[in-house]
C-alpha cells in the first residue's frame, strides 16, 4: 500500500519536488571543496603520490622470448628526451629498458602502462649526452606470424600524439558500433522484427572482439576477464565473428537468393565455427596458433565467395547486392594486404581492422534500415487495403467510423457543429437484376465520384457497404447540410440515370443528423441518421430527411408537381 501511494506521489507531484531539491540542495562537503573565482573553477587538491611505474615480475620476464636493441645514433644519444611506443601487441607483456630503468606493460590492463601512452606500451627516457647504451625492447612470441609488433621512436610529443590518435580511432569505432546496436535494439522493440535483434547481437559480439583486439578491454581498468588468456579470447571471438559476418555477408550479397541450397552449408559453417569457439579455451598453444592461421584463411575465403555472390547478383539485375559488395570490399582488401605483408597494414593493423568492421556494420545497418522502410511500406499498403473499398476507392466502414469518431472528438473539443448524411441508392437490387452487376458497379462508382466532388474530401465519403454511403460534413449545421445534401440528391438523379440503357431512374434516400450533446458515441449519431434514411424510404424515396425534423423534405418530383 505504501509503495503504491509513493508511486502515485512520484508520478504526480513527486518528481518536480525531487528535481528542485537536486538543483537547490548543495552536495555534502568534500575534503577539498572546489575554489570558485570570478573567471575560473579549481578542482582537486595537491598530491604527493608518484607516477605509478610497474616493475617487471620475474614470471613475465621469463616469457619474453622476442627482443630488439635500438642502437644509439653515431656519436651517442643527444641528451634530448626519447619516447618509445610499442603497439600492435595483441597479447602478453612488453618490456622497455634503458640503463637501470625498466618497465613492463600489458595491453589488457591499462593500469600496467604509462598514462601517457594508451594505444600502446611506451616509455619516455632522457639518455645522457654521448651515451651509447641501446634501448632494449622485448615481447612475447606473437600469436600469428605476420602479426608482429610495431615500434615508434622519436620525440615525446609527436609519438604521444600519434598514440592518442590511435586511441581515438579505436574508441570511436567501438562507440559507433554501440550506437548502431542501440539503434537496432530500439528498431526491434518497435517492429518486433528478429533481424534487428540479430543485428544487435552481432554488433555486441564485434564490440567484444574489437575490445580484446585493441586492448580497450583493459581501459581504463579491465572490464573483461581476459587476464593472461588474451590469445585464447582473441581466437574464440574471431571464430564467432567470422561465423556471424560470413552469414551476414552471404545474405547482403544475395547468396541466399542466388543459391537457396547454400543455406544448410552456410549454417553448417557457422555451427562449426561456434563449436570451435567453445573448445578454444582448451587448446594448447601450438594448436591455438594453427587454428588462428586457419581462421585467417577461412575469413579470406568467406570474403571472396561473398564478393562473387554479389557480382553474380548484380549481373542478374539484383542491385540490392551493392551494399553487400560495399561491405565486403574493405575486409577483402585488408585480408589481401595481410597476405602481401604490406607495411601500411603492419603499422595500422588494429585501426584498419576496426575501421573495416565499422564500415561493415554501417552497410549492414543500411540494409537493415532499407528493410525497415520496406516493412513500413508493406504495412502502409496493407493498412490502405484494409481501410479502402476496392471498388470505389473510398474509405470502408471501419476506416470511416474511425474518421467520424475523430470528427466528433474535435467538434466537442472546439465547440463546432458536425452533420452527417446516411445515403442509400433506391431500388439498387433491381438495377443489378435488370442490367447486371457490371452496371450496378458502374452506378456505385458514379455515385461515389459525385459524392467526393460535392464534399471535396475523399476521406469524408465512406462506403458503408452494399449501396450505402456515409457523408461527413464537419463544421456544418443541419440547415446548411440539408441544402448541400438536397443539391447532391438532385445531381445524382440527373447524372447517374444516364448509365442505364432504358433510362431507369436512379435516386437516393438520405438521412441527415446533426451531432447533439446526447450523442454519446458514434453509434448514437449513426443510429439517428440511419433512422432518418429509413423515414425517407418510407416517405417515397428520392428525398432528404432531417433526423430532428417532424416531416420529410419533399422529393424533386413532388415539388415539380409530378
């Protein structure tokens, strides 16, 4: 009970009060409050903490079986600061040493690295002028033969700026992927289309894979339990990513449309990679290296097959494959550059992979949004078909009653009048019996067109069923509506009769009703108009009867003395 009362208080008046207190009540006093001047705000406090430098544990040094000596220039070091940044290290420790100073760092834990380097493991040193001692760098054996580390040596400022640029590219790619995933998730909640949920899951998988690949899984602190098992994480996530991307690329490039029988093969390939990802944590190092090389080959083969399927789809005239080809080309070029050992890829491998994957996700999202647009068009077409009379093109009874309800709501809200006319074609069954249903359909279409021309709004003329129509006259009092409907009755009598070969008279009986305060809903107003229409029928047809009038308006024939 108390919870329910509190909930009603919060949704009613509670949230403005809470917002006011949040803005007005000061936060608890801190140990060192901010100093606010006229044109500055100083936060923080002095510290005596030293810059953390991680020592190299003996067990880490024992695993460093690859090393490089960066020799001093001729004549020795100049005495200027030197920065060394080691990046494209996907797993394991890196050691940088000079003289008696030595640091180690791990890409999967940013706490182990110099805070001035975030995309790599770096150190800034100041050798003595003339010193000839080299800079020593060591690392663990890479998982893949071509995935070698890259070292950058130079002045601290440009080296650190390049390291920052790498970090920005890596975080931007992951941020874009997360934004695309959230957008697809909202699309799933809106449409309940399973493809949007699949996109969200694929993107989440690729975010995890990119995080392990780039070391962002350990930034600013480890948020994935990678630890010393980064190679196993990387291979397992690669297997899952290739399975997901292969399936998507095959679809985007039109492979399933061109070769429907390929579906079980693609599904089997994805299932095989799924099993491989699950058993990867159990593999020894040698088997892990072999699997990693085979995965690279499988990914290249997937890209080649997807590109071939896209080209075949284009030759067949299916231009939807353009987005698939656009998605696969950067991935294929990157795989070919890896095989060729291009130095550009060696320097920017992580960034190239992440940018290619981000482009893939954008093309995938484009295809998904195009599918969403197609679904919306289908929905609109189905709604149009469901709400439209197939013969006359007018709104049908269901759509018409919704529109009448909106008119009634607007009229009550704004204090405006509303009148309706319920129209029935007299002796319509005789027209069908004597001249056939084609002539009867022609009469219905002719009457519908004359009603639309007289009213001006197609949505305000409704075919209620059979030979019955409903005319909505918002803003019209009964006496004005009576005049308009009478002119309409006379026009139908003159023009529609010409459709019958022997000059059979075509007349209509119309019941008029103006909305009253007693009309609680649409049914009440319709009932009054319908009763007035039947009064017109009983009064001799070919006439307009006001529901609030005691006597019917005389037909045109009687007024003319006939």
